[in-house]
C-alpha cells in the first residue's frame, strides 16, 4: 500500500514535470516568433554602434557621397567586432568609389567644358567654391540639439558601451578621404586650367629674330612703287644688316607673308592708307610686298577716280591709287597729315589761312569711306607749331576759331582729333559692316644729341643695340590705345617694336651724298615698315 502510494506520487510528479516542460517549450517557441522578442534582448546582444548619420536623420553628408555607401555605413550589425570590420570595409569601398567618381567627373568636365563660354579661371573658382560649400554644408547641417560625436561617446561609456574609439577612427578616416579627394579635385582643376587656358595673341609683344629670308623684296628693285629717297640700297650706305630681321609675337606665329595669296584674299576689295609721310612709307612698302618688288605693267593708276590728280604747282599729288585687274584689288594712299577736315578760310585769297577742324574728319574720308574694305589711319608728327605755321593751319572747333587755351596746346589738340576721328569712323561702321578699320600708333623718332634742326643724329648701325624684346602688354601710344577702346576700330600697335630699331632710319644717307640734316624719322625701305604691314595682314 505504501509502495503503491509512492509510485502514484512519483508518477504524478513526472506527469506534471512533462506537462511543464511541454508548456515551457510551446511558450518559448511562440515568444521567439513574436517581434517583441528582439526588443527584449540584452543590450550586449542588441547594440549596434551607430554612425553620425543614424543619430541625426536630417544631417546631409557630402553630395559626392553615394546613397549605397550611406546604407552600408548605417546598416545594423550584430557585434561590435562586425561593426568595426564593416566600417573598415566601408571606408575602403568609399575611397575606391569616390576616386572612380572623381575620374568620371573629370572626364565629363573635360568633354563638356567649353573654353569659349567659361574661362579656366572661372571654372577653377567655381570648383573651389563647390568644395567649400560641401564642407560648410556638412558642418552646418548637424542638428545643434544633438550630441556631438565626443558627447555621444561619453554617453556610450556611461552606458557601459566600449569601443568608442572605433567610431572616432572611422569618422577620422572618412574626413581624411574627403580631404584627399578635395586635393585631388584641385589637382584635376589645375590640369583642366592648363589645358583650356586661352592665350591671346598680342602682336605687339614679342621679339625681333634674325631671318635669312628677309627682306621680302629687293632694295635695288621696286622702282615702280618705291621713292628713291627711301631706297637706302641706292644711297651711300654700306651696311644693310637691318634688313635681315622679322618680328615674332610672343603668343602666336606670325603668318608668313605671300603677296599673291594676299591679293587673292583681297579680291574685289579696296585697301586705303590715310595719314602723313610715315603712312606713305607704309603704303609704298605694301605695294613692294604684294608685288615682290617686281614690275607689274598690268597694274593701273586709278588715282583720278579718287581725285588724286597732281594739283597745279604742286610737287606731287595728294595720293596714289593702283588697281590690280586680276583680283580687282585697289590699294591707295591719301595724304592727310592731321586727319582733320581742312578748308580755306577765304577761298578767293591765294594766301589765305586754312581752317583745321578738330571735330571733323578729312573730306576724303567722308567722300570715299563707303568704298573701303580696309582702312589704315595714322597721324602725329605734323602736330607741332612749326608745321602748323608752314601749312597756315588755324585750329577750329564747332565751326569757330579755337578759344579754349588748354586745347590750343598742340598735344591736347592732337589727342582730341584722334578721339574724334576714331569716334566718327566707329559711327560709320554699322553702315559699312564689311569695313575693317585700324589706327596705327605713332612711329618713334630716334634723334640723339638734338633735334632734326639742331644737330640731332642717329648714327648707330648695330641692329638691336638697345634690346630685341617687348614685354609690356600695354601700348606705348596711350592716346591711340585709349581712343580705340570700346570701338570697332582696331589698334595697329607698332610703336614699341619700332623703338628697338634705331639703326634702320635714313640717317645721314641720301641719293646725292649731301651732308647736313639727319633723317631720324623716316625709315629705310626695305625695312621696319614691312613689319607694320605683316602685322596688318595678320589681322585682316
């Protein structure tokens, strides 16, 4: 009986034990399937070390940081060691991805960047500004109400969380990558800048170089166009080394001059030189250059068409005009030393003075400008009291004798005229869109130890004794430079380059071997004016 009671007790005990185990198993299985189970795990098993991005969902990272990289950094990791490994992998992947992106970006920028629309300097500034904005955005987009990385680290320590240094090291790595990529981008910008930097050809900046192909025509020939008084080969001069140089601009190649090619370019066109005797030298040089100094009997004198007949009692006509029938090209010169409109004050008096209108262009320009395709103007050396007295010029302004004592100073009157002539030509160019107008800067004189009438001379025969290079960007003739600024009239800047060639003047040499006055104003031909015309042809 007693044994039976014990057996029943043990059997009941085992039964309830099995029931408890079964119920416990069912409970635990059901609980595990419930999502709340995850939230009940201990912090040691649940904790995932978050990034700065997960702390503040409103924080913006650098715009170059890809969304896939953000997802990798902020993905939940089950262990602290896995978090560290993932961060190391993320940093490495980020670096490779960013380098690849930067390479693609540079390639895209190189293919799409238009150097005509954006200068390399603007492009560089834009990129630097973008980098600055990216960094600033990352710093300012942090929510000031959130804890900083350091504060958050202290909170983790206080909660018993270790390995905060892993988070700081990861952030430091990301910052280093960003800095490195920023420097790489700046290096790429420098490459782009050097590739797209546009160099402007300044024809007046460069150097004289020896050239065995010079001169472009013979000083013994070109008698059809060249005045004997300027053909130094026909004088007593024995050194002609000055003929063997050409001008080389700094930032571009000077197109090689070829006379027949120029005439073809100027087919059905008229080229006009208007100015003083230096303008006449340029005109004669031009005629010799386009013909190679050879005789061309087919070229016709058409001066009468432009009223260039020799006046009664005059030594020479007021100009010359020649027509090349094969290309229908006309090349002419008109003598207008001041470029002003000049008319007799009393037409019935042979000894009358002449009104020199500072605010009117020469009548020749008013009458024939519409026929010109290329116009080259110059003035300068007749603006002195001696020349004005000999020519009996009286300065007028607004149709009346000049009263302004400041403008009565010759230099100021000349400057006013230059500005007025340029302004007038510019105003006419809208009506004559095919016209290309140039104002040549003043040709330098080289009188030493006096003036032309006080014993001044220019005896140097050594080429480029004072140097061979022009390094300045601005013109040595600020009046012409200022007058053409903002207009459609171009500057033909020859002053500084000619200043280096004092050995190339007529000097004391002449046809008749007479002693006396030196000509340190006009040039031997062939010579420096040939270069002026090369500069002109390079720009038309």
